[in-house]
């Protein structure tokens, strides 16, 4: 094993405080009991530390999470929403989306702008920076802490594109900028706020023009050495299968990208396919059964190797809902080495078109190297 | 994301010392420069801390690792070999193997005993405890720190078998005992000492009567929520394929378990198959090409999803060497989404029949909850 950097040291008290702040930063809000469970600290220590953090204004009491609950309701704590905003962006093939969230995980603004598929990166960057400024202008007096950006396509082998985006945002806002593949960020967002909320290990597949995805293990995106993990679309189902645009044969993407599925179904739109499925059209059902089996087989392979039995299906095809989920779930349940078929969870994504941008927010909130609360980031108005 | 326990706090100096000790415990030996790289501490801090550790006798200077090197050779440090022994055991289907290693990763003793496949667990346990005592008797005066045990077959769903083994060894030796699936431990051992030494992310497949394996990510075994990760043998290649003994169809194991491969090759032993391959027998070559492609496809699927391009092939079929490696490597290089085919590494396992037992040693050395150096574990002679 190669050397591995370990975490920098801190005094116990500072370390305890940091755990509490990190947990709130990742979760948005938590009760004191949840903080005890999450940190392994005693109830007394958590009480003392949260009292200090409340007094210092680093943490606030938020409205209670369980309406209608009888008896004493536990208080939820969160980071001070005024500690700063986080921007999440998603550069898709045909639009950029922006979300602004506060430190308590509350979404305070969002917007998106379409652009033609052929738009050069320079133009896309300019559109995105303008849009981000506009979203932030809706939050006068707020402080921007960091920006997390999702980008369509592979990240590792396009350093120039990624670098220019980072520079543009660092230059415009003067805060730390983080980037990742947007399908991976969409998966992360689903695991934090969406269909797989509260489930630590998740396989996320995005079914659109391209087929990508994310592997979430223990609540964290698995990136891989070459920053290329999550390539469900290019798992080979048949070495003698159709030629894929990646140059190989029989990749999952050849069979289940949205254009191929629509063509096989004899329709031109996903809603057209959904209508056909709703009226139990035989051709459409056959197409979905086949696509679902292929997606399920690829998920079962990864699930067997990783011992993961939760899958979230995102992208354009997710609009088909149960029509898509059913055959995937059946295949997964049949091919995962599990005793309990009930252990298999397959859901469609819940976060819609903002998924990638929300993932950008999660990327930043989960990155402990970004100083958030307690720091003095530049005032938005000073840098925008 | 669910709550996640964080590490217990320590003072900075104690933490730094612990990092150095942990690194040496995982790596066996390291130069001061390697410790600087691994811990992120300054050269001066590492020098001061190692001087103290040397003075306290917790760390020793070992013989230098690079013979024939010109100029000043850097000293290697390791934990004090006298800090204690670790026992590794591997309960296979037909034998138990035992390895004893010291804290400097030096193997000081080993042995194995065959038993019939039908041997009840009670008898296997008794044989293993006797054999372990015998290996330790060869190290008079040595102190046993912990025992790591590999067990054939799945671990998660046989708590009684696993629990009885743990009890037998805790009772006999009075030290901490850790258990895991033996194929996973074999993979861990290959990544620490064997074919994938120095490579952080590795897919390990064990090809014997059963087909199992291990996923090593960042130098650690990925276990999965249900403790069932690494099931390469039950990845489905064809939902309409032959019935597998697991009850499903078309699993990799149906096609490439050693009995099936030998039968297809028209031979009865692996060495017979190797001879046929050495004389370029067409039938044998065809069998290997097909098996290699199937193994490669399953590895490529996992590799695409995890961004891992190193595979180690262990178990009985590993004796076929390049005859097996070549078709697996070809398939993997063809189906992994990589630009550089050279990035693909496929090797046969190097550690032979002691792999699982060595993995037991690694399991214990990598477990920070086991106190090793600086503790006062019970004297072996007092408890055995």
C-alpha cells in the first residue's frame, strides 16, 4: 500500500467542535441526540459544546422537523444560515442550472438558462457567471462561501475545460471552487436530499442521451484513481453487440440511451413513450422490459461486487417512473446474491433538473477543506 | 446520509506518534522519508518523534532494504519485532493454514493441516487451535498480540460458525480475534505483500471450486453493509445461462470454476491443463480463451464502475500463469473505458497457499482498534 495522508491534528475540544460543525454541514440539521449518535461524544459534551456554539452564533436552533408530534419536540440545530451561501452549478449539454443554498441546507434561489448544444465553452462560462450573479443578487447582504460545479462528460481527461471553468468562477467570486462530473453530483444529491436520502450505499444511473452514474459508498462519492468512476454506461453487456460511440461494442449505453429506447418504442418523446405505456401498448412494454433487464443486469453486477442493493434511476428516462423501475427491480432482485428480495430498493430520482446543481452544493458542504462557518469569506457585494 | 462515527480525539503529539506507529504497522518497514510522505508531518517532526520512539524501544532500525545501493543508504524503521506476534489462520474447505508474523511483518513460522471436506467445525477448530499452539511453541518467549482468521464461504450469514471460531481462539489465547471471508483476506494479502503490492485499488478474483474475491479500495477491503462484497463469482453473464449452485442462472462461477474448466479441457488436473496449454493444445487454448473472456468481462464491468484497472487472479487456476492472464488482460483492455491500454495490470497471485492466513495477519495489523505496540498483551506461555 502506498503512503496515505492522514488528517491534521487538533486539540480534543476543537476536534469535538469540528465534528459537530461537520455533521451539521453535511446533514443540514440535527437534534442533539442525533449529534450524540453521530459523533460518539457523551450527551453532556454535546450539550456543552452546542451551548457554546449557539452562544458564539455559529449554530442556530431551527424550526422542529416533526410537525404534529405529541410531547416535547427535540430542537433541531443547524449551522447559522447567515454563515454564508453556497452556489451549486450544473453545466449540462444544453443548459446551465444554478442553485444557491445557505449553511442550513435551505435553498434560497435557483435559475437555469438554455444554450444550444454547439455553444463554445467560453460562452457557456459567461452565461453561467452572469446567471450565478443574478441568483446571488436576490440575496442582498449574503456572503458567498464556495462554489461547487458539475460538468457533463468526463472530468479527468479535459483539464483545460475544467480549469477554465474554475478560473472563471474563482476570478468572478473570489471563493473556493470545486468541480466534478455532473452525473456523479446528481447521484450525490439524490443520496443527500433525494430518493436515497439516509441510505449510505447507492448505485445511481443517469439515463439520458449519455448513460453515466455514480457510486456512493458510505455517503461519499467514489471517484477512482483516474477520477472516472461511475461509468455504468460503458459496462459491456455483449462483446459482439452494437458499436458504441465510445468505440467499443455492446456497452449498456448503446441499448438504453434515451434516443435508442424511443426509437425502439416508435415514439419521439419520453412523454409519448409514457402514454404508450399507460395504455399498455405491447411494443412499448417490450422495449421497457428489455431496457430494464439490461440496466438491472449491470446494476446487479456492481451490486454483487460491492454488496449494494439500492439503486436510483435518474435522467430523462426517470420520467417513466414505475414503468422503468419495475423491470429493473425484478432483474436486480433476481440476480443479486441476497436472501431477502425485499432488501432491494430501486427508485427514480426525485430532484429533477436541479439535481446536478444541488450536487454541486453537496460537493462543497462535504468538503472539509473548505472553511465555511467561523471564517470570514469575502462579502459577496465586494467581489461580484 | 446516516450518522457516522468519527475517530476518537488525541493530543497532537500523541496523534503524530500514533500515525507513525500505524504506518509502520500497516507497511512493515519504512524510511524516515517515507514517513514524512505518508503522514504529511515535517522532516524535523518525524526525526524527533522517531528518535523518541527508538529510545522508548517501540521502534527499531531494521536492515536496509536496497542491497547494492551506492552512497548513504536510508535506514528502515519498523515496529519492534518483540512488540508481539500476530497469528493468521485460514480455514479452507480441506485444510487449515497458520502463519505467525512479528510486528515488523517478518514471517516467523507457518504450518498447515489437511482435513476431509466433511470434517465438522468442532473438529476443524480443535485442529486449528493445536496447530496454532505448535507454531507459537517455535517462538519461545514471544508475546501474542492478536489473531486474524479467514473462513471459506460467506461470513455474514453464518454467525454461529464464525462465533464459535472466535470463542475458541479467544478462549485459547486470551487475545483479540478478528474474522473475515478467506478469499477477501487473500486479496488483502496480495495487495499488502503480493502481486498488487503498492497498488491501492485492486480487484481480486479467486478461481477454485468456488469463485470469490475481494475489492480493495485505497488499500482497504471493501466489505459492504451486509459483509458480502467481493462476490465476483455470482455476477450474471447470461440470465438464460446454466443453473448455478446458488440457484440463479449464468453466474461467472458456473463457467469458470476449476471443475468446469478442467472438464471442458478434457483433463482432470490443473497441471494437466497447464501441460496441454504448454504444447499449444487447441482445445485447451479455446477453453482458456473463453474462460478468460468471461472473467475479463466481469472485471471490466466492476472496473468501469469503480475506475479500477488492476486485477489479481488467485485460486487453483492461477497456476496457469500467462495462459490465464493473457485472455483476461486482453478482454479487460478491450472493455475498460481507458485511453491507455498499458494502464491495465493483470497478474496471478504470488502468495500461494498461505495467502488467506497472511491476510489474517494483515487484517489484524490494519485494525487500529487492536492495541499492539506499547501495550502489555498476555504472555503467550501464560495463556497457551
